[in-house]
């Protein structure tokens, strides 16, 4: 059936709703090849018709199949771009290598151009004040948590300028954002009462 | 020390114009943010408000540098700035998402307007054009140029996505409005009284949103 | 809209606190707060009250309406009324959660208040479901949502507007072929 391979491309994207599947170079090539064959068949039918009058119905069906293939390819590419766009917002302007390997070269170029256009725009905000729109995606929450210090860590500079000395076995009330790193490092322990 | 921290609100209050207090500008930005979040189409840009508020933030940050470490005001001002920045960023992100989703439609609508009437800021417009050009380049490189000769066009009409202006929105009425007609319904005209909250199609109230007579919620 | 964002809007509401420190007026971009005198009540936005409380720099007095007796009356009225009654605050639910969450020991009858507010919310949500159902079955071009609070409105978004959009789509799709048939027949 005409258009089956094209539909396969769409289904492939559909199946990996979360991530992005590797660029299907071969699939695209096959759909393009089908388009070329259909186009040639139409050309032949019109140039050297085997019936009189020429069989316009089959010409029309082929024409529609070509259009459908075109639509599927563009939909495939466009929907991949939507995923790639999302990655710019999630990972920043440098693509992780494991993701880059799933993209075609033109897609990598598109990512770079998109990143550049976005950076230019973000720099221009507020009369060139500049604003990184990729950060602060959720409303700010100032959450303080109670932590116990597990080692004699020493000086800790807080964002509001306050300086505290973290001593082993002492408890502190600290902004969560500022002690998350130390909790991961095992310097502080979250005390849950 | 207290008074050396030149205070932004007083500074602006002295203009004797209630309209331009930083608090009012902030409220206007929050309203613009909610309108933009809930309106299906892109709304006229509010860059004067954004620019003004970002200036307030810079000013405040300058003043904060004069405060001593540990001053209680440092943390409080920072919290407030974080909140304002979030609103501005979320507002601009929402616009950018619409620009990406409806690029062709938004650009062609904008072409019909004079630069002063444009819904986009110059920065957004430039971004929209580059975004569209980049997609066209990718489509051509990967696919279109390899297609049969009469199928190579980048068919703008077929690629245009338009927002659904008939979609339903929640609103609160700021100024009373009478005689709204929802197309395709047999109902009588709808009157909106101040303070009322309604769920209604966007199309018939679109201009009211832009005028500020209603607020999307 | 993310519920966090509704809460964010609710955090702008003012609440009375009793600071444990003394400080002059502070000029915020959104307006001035203070002066703060240790032991004397003053009003600040909830976002600040929560932060000061977490740092043990204040006690939260709570909202005037955070009163079990008053709330029971509100609840009874809501129960008997066919319509949505006006809530004592546009953010009654999120304010209760935030303030009781951070300062349960400061607010008298915190547990009772929490329970009544939860009941109130449940009554209103069940009323909301019934009215949404009735509205969908009607052919009305708009719905009245007076006295619904932002958090409640957010609960029927996006499902209700979305359902209406789909209904309209089906109706316009259905009307088109019928129109063309009519033309053919004539």
C-alpha cells in the first residue's frame, strides 16, 4: 500500500512519546523513493497513456499518495523538532552526547540555530537587561529545613549574606536550596521530626 | 543607613501619579501574565511594563549592595525580586510558546499592522522570523529538495496553525459591558456586570481582554 | 495552571503577624511593610509571613475568618444555598493550607479550622460537579461562576473548557455536511 512506510515513521515517533527515537534516515529515504516512483508512474501515464482516454483515476490516487507522503515526512520532522526544542529548555545550549547521537546532522544544526535565536532574544529583553527564561520555571518557594551537621564543616556563606559556622552534631534551620548540595555530600543530614 | 537606601516606591510616588507606582505596574504585569496564559491567541505585548519592572529590579539590586551582610532586608528584597522575576519570565515564556506554535499565523497577522500596533516586540518578531526560517531550512535540507519537482514547495498555507479563538475561557468583569453576542447560539445578548465571573467563548470577548474591561482567570 | 501558581497568587494576601524583632518600614516594590515592633501586630504578605515564621522571627496571628464558629456558619450557609456563597477569602483553601501548615501552634483551634475548611471545600466541589454536569447538558452559551475561588476554577480547568471546545467542534463538523446535503437537495 502507498504511504505505509510514511505512516510507519509517524508511528515510530508516537511509540517513543517520552524520548526521541534515532533519526530514521532509511525510512525517510524509502518514503522519498516511493514518492519518486509514484511521480514517474504518473508522468508515464500522462506522456504515454496505455488507454484512451488516459486513466486519470490512478493518476489522481498516486498524486494523493505523494501528497500524503510529503505530509507525513514533514510531520515527522516537525514533531522531532518539538522534542529537540524541549531539550534546549531542559539541558541548555549544549546537547548531551547520547542525545546528539540520535539526531541527524541538519537537526543538530537546527538545534544550534534555535539556541542562538533564543539567546539573542533573551539578551534583548528589558532593553538589553537580559533575562534567562529557561530558569525559574516554577514559582519561588522559600523552604527552610532543619538539618544536623555531621562533620566540623566550618564557614558557610548564605545567599542573604549571613555567615554561619557548621559544627559537628549541631542543628540548624537553613534554606533548602542552599543546603541541598551539602546534604548530598553527607555534610548535613535532614532532620525530620 | 535606612534612608541611604533610596527607596524606589517613594521615588516614584513623588510623581503624584497613582498610575505609575511600582506596585501598580507589578499588578498590571500579573494581570497581563494571567491574560496571556489563558487567551488562546497572542495578546498585544506589554514591553513598557516589563522594561519598567526590570528597571525597578536593577535599581533595587543596586540598593541592596549598600546593605550590610545579615541585614534582614536583603533576604526580604531578594524573595520579592524572585517572585517578580518568576512572573515576568513565565509571561514571556508563554508568549514565546505561542509564537513558536503559531509562527506563520502570528507573523502574517503582524505584517498587516503598523510597527506601533504590532502585537510583538521587535525582539519577539526577530525571533519568530528566525524560528520560521530555521524550520524551512531543515525541511528543505532533509526532505523538500529530495522530493519530486512539483512537490518541493514549502506550502505556507498548509503549514499554518491557528489558535482556536472559539475556545472557552474563564473571566472576571472589571468594567460592565452590555450586549455580547456569542456566535452560533440562539441565546440573547449577554450582559456582564462588574465583578461577575463567567465561562464563555474567547472570540466575543477578545477585544474586552485587550481593553482591560475583563480579566481572564 | 499549576496549583503552585494559584498558591503563588494566594501568597500575596496580607496576614497579621507578631514580629519578634524591631525594624523600620521596609519599602518593597509592591508597597511598604512595617514598621516592625517586637510584640506588636503588623500586616505582611503571606509569602513573607511564612518565611519569617520558618526563621522563628514572628508568630502568625492568622486571618480574622480563621475562626471555627464563623466557619461553621459559612459551611452551613453553603450547604443550604443552591448557589455558591461568597467565601471569606478568595484563597480560603490555599491560605488555610499555607498558614496552618507553617504555624499550627500559633492559630487557635487549628485542627477544627482545618477540618471545617476541608468540609467546605468538599461541599463546594460536589456542587461544582453537579453544576458542570447540568451546564454540559444545557445549551447555554456561557456559565456563571460567581463566588468561585481561583483554586476551584483551576480544578475544572482544563477539563470543562476543553469539553465545551470539543462539543463545539463536533457540532460544527456535524452541521457542515448537513448544510451541503441541503444544498444538494434543493
